[in-house]
């Protein structure tokens, strides 16, 4: 009898220990998974941003492109929208892609990108740097650290100044922005580039006046941000997350996030922007007093925008805007989500612009606008967020 009771007690003790071990394993897996899959945010609470204009040697107050482009005009009759909230803060994260139809056979990487070979726009809150804060090397004017030997800090305007023919940045957090004077290629991956606390007009500026043949800007899985109040638009330049002095160096951007700037990007000929999120908030556009866009093409042929989620302020010109002299050609807008702007897709100067499998959200005056000296190329599979077809009709869409 005593032996049976002791045996029973031993079996119970073993079962309890096994249960405790199983719970411990589950908790450990959950903790590791949460650490590596949660989106990273940079808290800037309490900072008041009043950026000043910094005149940077060799770059002027803006870029060489501005002098070559026509004077930018706002959409006729453009006014603040009453149709939706002016806030363009990042929505809650979701890991599922949204199919926009089509079949280009491309694939993205990271949460919310392309699956099954279909063109899909990425979900809000899924792109940019997705790793842990602790995995980033922090560089700031405060700690005076630099990522390369030919880098230093501008202590007056609080940005990082780097030379060297080529510059590669991986797992860095730069506080204050980057001014790079190299004439080769710039590569940024798995990083955070934060404009705050800079007093300059740029976030990342490629300032070389004579780029080498084959020079390029390549960016992936990186967050470009400006703090809670965003960057104040100066009115003298169209400023995006990355600016380039000559207007000749192509950008290859994927799975990245641009938030809090007057523009997302202003790419040049041959550029490709894929599976990225772009937000231009109403606070930056000042309710129509400044010109803002998600993507602004001031010229250049064969530019591709694919699978992006673009949410522009209602008073901005457009989620995607084409304006150049001479007209551009060979450009493609494929499988994007386009929301905001006077017109979400505004084609003023692009010939044969292909628009395929895009989804249109809210707008101020219309889904699209076409000027008399521009034209659509292939137009197919474009729909509203509710699934209704969007088709060109004269100079607009219905």
C-alpha cells in the first residue's frame, strides 16, 4: 500500500515538472518571436522641431534638378479636402498583402509583400526597418560616432557629413540625416535614417556634382522618418527622404518606409520603387499652402513604381505626380495603393504612362488627371478600394 502511494506521488510529480517545462518553452519562443517581428518605432516625444535652412557647400539650397525643372504648379482649383481626415500617420500593422491583380512574377520580402506571383500592394505598417532597436549602431552629433573614417558631424546643423567614393550602411541609426559627397554608389539597408534633430533641409542628400558611370542609390528595408511633427517644408525645394544633386543617379528602393516629409521620393530615369510605404501628412503640406506629393517625377524615362502603399495629404498635388519638360516616356505605375491628393494619379507630362492593377482610395477632386499634352499607355485592372472599376474619361477618371 505504501509503495503504491509513493509510486502514485512520484508519477504526479513527474507530470507537474513536465508541464512546467512545456510552459517555459512556449514563453521563450513567444518572447523571441515578438522581439524580432514587432515593428520598430523611434520615440521623439517632447521635441519641438523648428528646422532652419542650411546652405551646404557644393549643393546650394536644394538641388541642381530644381533649376532644370519647370516651375511647379498646383492642381487647378486645389483646396483642402473635406472628404477625409488630414492625418497620414502610419496605420496599424497588418501582415497580409492586398492583391491588386496582375501577374508580373515579382516577389517582395518581409511582412505584407508580394505572394503567389501576383502584384500586390504592401499593407500599412509592414515596411521599413523591422528589426530590434538594440541591433542598430547609433550615430548622432551628440555621441560624435561615425560609421566610416571619412565621416564627420556638422555641429551647427546636426547632420552627418561623409565622403568616399562609395558608402555602404547596414544596421545603422543616423540621427540628423546624411550629406554624402561621394560620386560612386550609396547602399543603405536594414537601417533608420531620422531627420530629427537636424536643422537642415535634407534627410539624405547625394551631393556629388559629377557622378561616376554606373552610380546608383540602393535602399532596402530602411525607415526614413522625421519625428512626430515631421519636417517643415521650406518652400524652396521639393524634399523627399532621398535627394540627388544632378538628377542623373537612379534610385532602387524596396521594402522601405518614408514618413513625415513633403515628398516620399523624386526619382530619376531608370529608377525603381517597389513594395514601400509613403506618407505625406497634412501638417507638412500646410493645408495646400505648400506643394506635396507621395512620388514626384520631375523628368526621366522608364521609371517603375510597383506594389507601394502611398497615402498623401488631401491638399497635396497627388499621390503620384508627373511634371517635366520635356515630357517623359516609358513610365509604369503597377499594383500600387494610391490615396490622397487633388488627384491621386496626376499625369501632366508623361507620354504613354502605363497604369495597371492599381487600387485607388480617397481623393479631393478625382482618381486621376490627364493634361492635354500627356497620354495614357496601357490602362487595365485599376479599381477603387471597394472593387469598382476606374477608367479614364477625358482628362479625369470615373
